[in-house]
C-alpha cells in the first residue's frame, strides 16, 4: 500500500498490502477530445490501447481474457472504493454463471472466512455481526455494505440452487487466529482421534480466543502488548500442535470422508500456526514477515483450490495479486508471484485502476477512524494520465496481447497511485505490463460505504 513510512508503521503485521499501480482512463466521446489525444505526446500508446480495450459493460470480453484460469486475482487501487467492491461482485457473479466458479476468497483471516462461509453455506450466524467483530484493525475497510450485499447474495444463490455446487466464502490471510479455526481442529480430534486431544489442547490452551473475542483488540494485544519472547513462545506452541497432528493425527479409518476431515483439520492447524508465526518475526525482519504473509495467502488459496476443485476469485490489494512488487525492500514477493509459480496459467492477475473520485483511508497509523479523501485526476507523467485518454470511460484490456506499440510503454515503470490503509500521496513506480495480465480501469470511484 502507499503511505508514509514512519518507523512505527513497520510494526504492523497487516501492512502487507504492497505498493500498487493506480491508473486512469477517460472518455473520448467528443471529436475535439479525440483529436487532442491523437496529437498528444503519448498518442502512440493511446492509439494502440484503443485497439485492444473493451468497454467494461462487455464482461464476455473479460471472460475470454480470463480463459480457463482457475484462480483469478482481482486487485484494487484503494482498500475502500465502492466501485472496486461492486465490480468484484459483478465479475464473481459472471464467473459463477459462465465458468462454474464457486469461491470468493478475500484478503481476510482464515478463521473469519470459516464464520462467513458457515452463513453462506448453512445459514449459520448473522453476517452483519460477524463482520463487525472480525473486520477490524487491518481489515476495517472490509466492513462495508458492499461486502455484506455480496455475502447475502451468495446465501440466496445457495438456497435457490441446492442442486448446484454451493458457493463458498474464504479468507486466505493470517491476521487473526479466531476461535472458529481452533474449533475445527477440536471437532476433528473428538470424532477421529480423541487420544490426541489432551496433547494438542496443552499447546492451544493459552492461544485459543474466547467466544466473543473481537479481532481488533486481539491483534493489538498480539503485536503491541506481548513481548517478542511471548510471541515466539506462542508460535512454538502453535507449531507443536500442528506437528503432532501431522505426525500422529491421521484417522484410524481409511475411508475418503475420514481422510478429508483430516486434511481440513491439518489446514486449520496450519492457519493457526501461520498467524502466530507471522507475529513472531522481530521488527527488524519486517520484509521477511511480509514475505511469509504473502506465501501464506498463496498457500491457503492453493489449498482451497486443490480441495474444492472449482474456480476462485481472489479479492485483494493490487500489490498482492500482482506479479512484481513495487517495494521489494519491504515486500519481497507477492501472493500473485507465488500463485503463478505454483499454478502457472491457472492463475490470472487483474489490476484495478481509476482516474478520480474519493476513497476512505486512515489519516496515519495511530488513527482509529477513517477519513474520506478526494483524488484529483492524475498529473502528467503518471500511468493514469495516459490511460485517461483511452476511448472508453470504463474498460478492460488484456496486457498480454497488447499491440507492440504499447508494449514498451506498458513495461516501463512510472508513477502510479495506490491507497491502502493509510493516506499518502506517495506515487510508487509501477510497470503495468509486468505486474498484471489484465487491467480494468474505472473512470471514477467513490468511497466505500463503511458500516
């Protein structure tokens, strides 16, 4: 993400949203505007991009770009843009209808995903309350009306189509080790390996949150209140429980149902260990903490794909779903790079950009309440300034097949805007063609509707 870099910021586990490309594109509806674009210094790439761009109303064109990919990473140039959120829902619904996708995965804690998936698949719980409890701290901008609408739609779909593959909501991140993940492990042990319950519960005893624990205070306590020694001890205990389950916890029965239950238990124990391990990195190893986080998000996404076997839309920040990091000294490797290495062409990266509008962000790392900021059109020299001249107001474009006249421009790093948790006017240099397979540009966005 893009924001000032005070030393204290590096203590925040959740600041893995790497610097991202933010682009702009305008509408050349008037002949005079089009003529101006033809004579502008960047007319070459604009003309080439015009030949490849598709109006965003045509999701069929976007579907053809996605092809047979099974994991589609869809980014965002701001953690709190209304149109970014609603576009992801629209694309997901299209992929469900046309390609049989079943999973919406979000840059949120694994245990949070378990709770929301219980509602989506079985109607268990109140999603509005779950979001209030879980989408706090580094996830505060997910507690929006837009995401609540998505979750309600997924539940309605499952109820209306009991004969089809059910839709699922997944969190692939490690910020909060919630009670739901611990309960999944305990339930497996009680059913299949009660002889191991005592040994694993010794490790989990001090780690398991209470029933009503909220994510925000838990994360603050884990990162700021606990000492480095305590955090390392927590990580060791979580790793010990995982090792015991892996080494000795297989079910005595060899049927498929038992083996699948075991795989789920190991994955939940893995997610718990990921969280405590992430917090255990000392502050001077911030970049390695961030590498570990992106690797964990990729691993959790790939695990879900292997065990569900259907398509996943992965909703995250541009910097996570991209192939390259715009800030490698702090964010060495992206989730997208790891997924591409593991899945090959089964992973496709879509960057989202915008020209102007409003976004929500926290004023600084000490702030508790977000503010709304106005974003003016990009100045000369930015990627957005050129893309604002493409003929369509909102469009998609396959960067892999862009004309040669646009390739040099796309592969050159230049200032692009990115807004994450914290407000900043920093404009990291991003090479669009090396970062994404596909680009979706929105002319204007407004701030997300926080709840």
